[in-house]
């Protein structure tokens, strides 16, 4: 049996294809008394399969996204760690290679207009160099090497090249009565940049503390750690300021090496130890002065060497760790 889907007319003749009333194509049907939905008869099983498949997709996508996020996070972490490692190398590695390993302390310029105060400018610089020389990690040019630059216009880079050092310290001194004015500069000659500079306004009575303060400030700027005997950089060799000035004056005259100047230094050393009998550094200077006299010769070894030995023995008795 066939039926017209438009008007509902039934046809028993299965050979007919179109409705005689409205021309619509006729459709077959097993039983037109059943509900129209039975004609379609779409099975429900495929629908039940679609639901799980859709559900599975909704579950797997977050897992895939989560995996991708983990991979991206791991890559970012590796990049950050690599950047930090590179930064540490550049900062600390290059910083280590830039550490100052050698220094020259130039004679201070005397701007007082009084030659009699040269012993202060020269002696202060020498005392600072002496204290710095006690640092195991720092090479200090000896006074004999730097004295040739006294009173000359100094180019830190040129001087450093000639002396084979990394840094150069220079200073200027003015004295008015009992007042001292000191300006100190430390230059890294490898890049011609000033590492440190300071001005000090002190009294002559503060001379002892001043040279210790300068040496300590330079040590801190160079970031050198003080251990063991290196703590001697801040050591007090005498508590008597007058004895210390006599010692500096003696060093000044001794450096000139003429007969009169060396004997002048001996007299000043003896005055210093008479004021402070525990001043080991002055006894050391006295021993040095007596020891060099026969080299010129200004006197015989038999006359000078016993005196040099006695002074050296006294210095060692007072301070067995004295570097001089």
C-alpha cells in the first residue's frame, strides 16, 4: 500500500507513483495505522555510541592541554636557570678577574709650602704602603721604586705600567699649625677609573690613627679579607704620637742615603725609642740604618754591624711578628 504524504490518500495499486489529487510522490508503509514515527524507525543505538565518544573527547582535551602546559613550564624553567647561571658567571667570574692583586702607593704631594713637612707626606705614604704589604693577597711596590715619582705630574696608567701593578694610590697633604688636611685617591689603572677617594681633616695628634684608617679603608675597598697576622694592618706600633712623628722623620732622612742624612735618621730613631722604649718599629729602623752605613762606606762593618744586630734583636724581642 502507498499513501500520499500531503493529502493522506491511500493507494492499493503499488504500481502508481504519484497522487492523483496533488501529484505528490507516494510512499510505501508497512502499516498506516501505526504512528508516523514508526515509519522512520531510526535506531537509538548509534546515539548511545555518539555520547560516549563525545564524552571521551571532552576528557582527553584537558589532559593534553595539561601536558603541553607542563612541557612549556619545564622549558621556561630551564631557560631561567640557564640565564641565572650565565649571569652569575659574568658577574662573579668577571668580578674575580678584576680583583686588584698589586698596588703602588706614591709619595704624597706636600702642598703646605714648607719643605720641613716633607717627612709627613713621604712618611704617611710609606706607612700606608707598609701596612698594606702585610696583606698576603696583595703585592705592594717598595718605597725605593715609587720615590722617583715624587714631585712629578703623575699619570696613574703610565706609572702602573712601569711598575707592573693594577692600581695606584696617590695623596695630597696640607699642614697649617696643628691641622692636617689629607686627600687620598685610589685608581684602577686597568680602566683608568677612580675606585675610591676620601678627604681627612685631622690634628697632628691623630696622625697615628690616620694612617691606620687610610690603610683599612683601602683594604675594605679592595675587598680583601683580614685573617691571622694580616690583622696587623690596623696594629698600633706605638701609642706616642711624638715618637711616631720622630720615626717618620727618621725614615725621610734615611731615604736620602747621604752620610749626614743617615746619621740624622739614627739620631731621630734614638729619640723615638727614648720616648717609647717599646717602639719595635723604631728599633727596626735603627738596625737598618746601621746595617747600610758600611755599604757606601761611611763607617767600618766592625763599628756598625754590632749596633745593627743589637737594635734588630731588641725589635724582635718587643715584636717577634714584626715584618720589617
